[in-house]
């Protein structure tokens, strides 16, 4: 069963929304960055939007953009990944509960704090009665959503799906993670993030919706060939070798390898080791210097990879070793979150 | 269908028992876990809940975990139930096996976050708990207690979360990705949840009365429950004791309202219909429905309408066991899956406590007294979540089970 990427909507810390292809990058010198949002009022009915949190607004807007990009009117399933859901509303409800000693609370923030509100709100907005699910597995939440979707396609239960990754980085949550050393403290420039060689990542946030289908058309971006999720793999190089073998590929068949390097030297050293063991002659690229690190940043990686395949062009600002790929047939996307959760996604030209 | 999915172990902790045996005893003796809160520190002491009858200290000690460890009550309960499921199935997770852990939770580490949040913002004293706030981290704490899992995933679809975890676990086996999956969910009571549900005005100040005309809301509960799901081949090689089979499941979205179910029960109807379709069963082959039956005005009427849509004039025995366990939110799907499987393997129909008079719009009444020595072949368990996340699962008896 082939699964194709038919449409994508992407709100990120880059000018990705409604951009055809990968736009010229915006570079950052600080670890806390928020999305470049479109003007929400052009895309949402003000009555609907009144009570929506920012994350839900972004999710509905990218969902609709991906649907219109795909030419598929109604997806058969809506499956989302989110590490934290609407953390902004969670914080509001929590703070109010603590400050007012469990009195005078409003239901709206509680309702929106529930992670599955994103998938549900998209479904209610589209009037979609199909399979609806929400994955919350930290740094591979988006890939978990994609993985279930692939199984539903293989079972012939669906012919199309809307898969998304949605997370926001509130000032308070940034501060919490900063306290435990997640973010960069040393000066850096995001264009050189993968070579910064200091502790901590650059944070980000984003909303990426992808419409998948079992059929393709002339505009189709790419095929998602295979996906593996791994928990604390003993030897990631062996796992990648095994993944390629199961898909009848050698490492030399991979035209570009895209890694989720986030600037944290400890985590990034794992990618450099994989590169040296399997992909030393391969064109190497990264994406988190554009997206920042957040729980569902892999969605941005899929958006970028799909665009590279469709345009048959690797922008120099994402390349790590300046090897120009000879072909754009197979791209391997490798992502890990704090050396615990790993994902491998194989995307191919179609 | 590529593979049959077998259930070879169960583990549960809830207000009605800390083990599978205690749970069964409570069900057979009509003992509810609902009462005045003892462990949750809240001002809302007038709201009855069903708490697990263990303090955090007792759980730390049962599991030999140092009390200062960043392990929340949700994770502790999850470990207790997972440990029982693994022990019952005779499994020690190991890297040489294709074994995964799929869990479900709604608020993850909130139980500690709501106590320590001012510290999180102001000082370094509770830093260990920052990392275990998100839902996925909670699952990893449980998985890491045992080690040996090569696959971990977490689902959050409010009150149907752990039913979707069972469906995902079954898919992972059917697709040959894993041989064994421990699937279920865990959720402890939190002030966050209690206050959240309270703002929605759906908490009954008295003991809940699912499917009763006078019902006035739900009682929250806490609990954890896990199923050991296993491929036929793995179960055969291990000579596992097979309890039943996961024969079908359906997931549909009601797409009606963020916190209310549609009057005609559209999403629930679709979920049950799909579960039946996948199982290859006709409606009249279902011998028992363990309803979602929260006791809210809205749910029971909507779910009742959906049951009538699917089963027409041949409605099988129905009961909600939430008056026993309270509504264990994310864990409800797997808590009730375990209760459904107990009914299937021990041949009884659990009663729907506190029922007096029928809902006018519904054609059926729930089972009100315990019925024993009832031969059950197929049972259906419903789980519905806010936002219209509706899931139904069918469990079927296996001929070569323990008898």
C-alpha cells in the first residue's frame, strides 16, 4: 500500500505558511522564538475563533491549508501528535486554581487543556466523523500519529488522512525547561546551529498538517515508504541498517539523510556518529536550525523533506556537508528526542 | 486481518481493589469504591470520588522505589497494574523480544505539577518533576521501571484514551511490528481534573446512578489497568494461558460538540458498528455491553440512543460499572476492558449499581442484579471521550482457554 503526501500546511518560526516550497530562512540568535503567525482573522470565522486558543487556531488553519493544498475535500481520519496540547490554557487553569484556591474557575481553559481538543476541534470544524486519535509520546508524538495512520492505510480502513503535529512554547514552559538545561545559554547563530558545539537546543514551536492519500496526482510531494519507531535502541546504527535492509535498500541508495540536529552537542553527536558509520559519502542535511526544537518538530522535517523531493532541490542553507545529491529518490529522516525516542522515516519520489 | 490478537494477562488497580482478584470480589459482592476523598488534598471534600485505597508511600514501598524519586501517583498505579499483568502472563520484558508498552493518560504528571508549579517557576527545588510533567514521560517512567521495552507510545483522547491504546496495541501485533504489547492506561485523581469536571457541572454530589432517570452526573475515580496482548504464535510458543481474543474495534468521531455527545449518538453508533464489522459478528451475537455509562444526563441518553441504533429490538444485557469504580477517565477504557474480560472468563454479568427507574427515551433497562453462570461468548466495551472521541472494542471467548 503506497501512502502519498498530497498537501501540507505549516505555521512555524519561518515564513512557511502558504509558501510554495522552502522559503528563504529567517535566522535567530536567541533560544526562545515564537511562530510567524498569519493574520488569523483572514482564515477563521470570528465567532468560532473567539474561544479558541492560539494553538487550536494554528491547527485549524494549517489543517484547512493542507486540505486545500491536497485537493482532497474530506479526510477519512484525523490523527494528531502533540507533546503538550494547549499548554497555554493548561497553565491558565492551573495558575487560576492555585491562586484562587480552587474557586472561581472557568471551564474553557480546562476544556482546551485536554490534548485531544486539537483533533476534535479540527473534526468538528470539518464535520469529519472518521477515525480520530491523539498521540502524546513526547518528542516522537508526530511520528506516532504517522505510524498509526500507515497501519490504517495498510488495513484499507482509510483512503486519506489528515496527520498533524502541534505544539506551542509558552514563556513559562520555556522557563521550566530552561531550568533543567534544555536550552542554549551560550551565544549562537541559528544558521550555524549544528556546528555550535555547546549544550542545549534552540527552542521552537509549530503547527504542521499533512494530508495523506493512497492515490497521487501531478502535485503530489512524495511517498512515505516506511516508518520505524524505536525506544532506547541499543545500537542505532544497527537499527538503521536493519530498517534499510527491510526496505531493500543499502545506505548508498539514500540520496539525502536529514537529521533532527537541534544544536545540543550531546544529542547531535549521535547523528554525527551515524553519519560517519553509514552516510559519510551521502548528502547530509538538518532542519531544526530552521524549526527550533519542540515535541512535534519532526512534522517540520517531513514538510521540508517532502518539498526537497518534489522540487528536486536541496537548498544550501539546510545542507551540512555540501555534497550535492545526484538523485532525489530516497531521503531518510532520522530524529531522536534526548537519546530515548527515535524515529526513522523513509520518503521517496513518486 | 493478518494476525489474531490474544489477551494473555490482566492487571488492575482501582477504587474496588488493588489486584485482579480483589476487583473480581468487589464486582461479585456489589462493593463500590466511591466515597469521601482521603488521599487527594482538595477543598471539594463534598464531592465523592473512587480512590485507590493506597497512599503514595504504600505504593513506593510495594514497588521498592525510593520515595524521593520523580514518580507520580499516576505512574505508581501504572507500575502496579503493569506488574500484575506481566506476572499473570508470565512475562519479563527483554530486549530479545518484540515487546512494546502502549499507555494512556490525560494529564500526565499533573498530580505533582499542581503541587510544585510555584516552585517550578521560582526555584530549583522540584526540578526533577519538570521532566515528568508531559504524558509521554509518564509512560516512560512506567516502562523504565521494568526495562526491556523496545517500543513505547502514549495516547490521549480523554476518557477513551486507554481503549484506543488497546486498539493501537492490537494493530501493532496484527501488523507484525510487535509480538507482545502491554496496553492500557493510568490516571490518578488530581485537583486539576476534579476542578475541571466541577466547572463543567457534571459531578454528582451523591453516588452516581448510570442509566437512571434521576442521574445527576458522574463520580470521578482513579485507577490503572493493562492487558497483555499477544500474537497467536508468541502465545503458542510460550504456552501462554489465553483469556480471550480482541476480535474487533472501531473508532469514530461524534463531531458534535467539544464537551457534549450528539442526541442521536452518531459517533458512538459508528464506533460500535465498526467494531462489530471488524469482529465479523452480528449484533445479536453480542452477549453483554459494558457501557461507558458515566451517569451524566447527556452521555447516558446519547449512548442509549446509539445502543438502540445498533441493536434495535434485540438489546443485549447492558451495564455501566462506573458506580463501582467511579469514572477513571483515561484509564476507564482499560479498567472496563478488564471488567468485561472478567465477565467473559468468569461467566457473570456485572450489575449497574444504583439504578431505579428507566430513562424515558430509552427502550432498555440495565442489568441491576449480579447474574452468575451466564455463558458469554462476545462482549462489547464502550469508551467515549470529550470531543467525540468514541471507541468500542469487542472481546471474544477463546475455545482453547483455561477450561
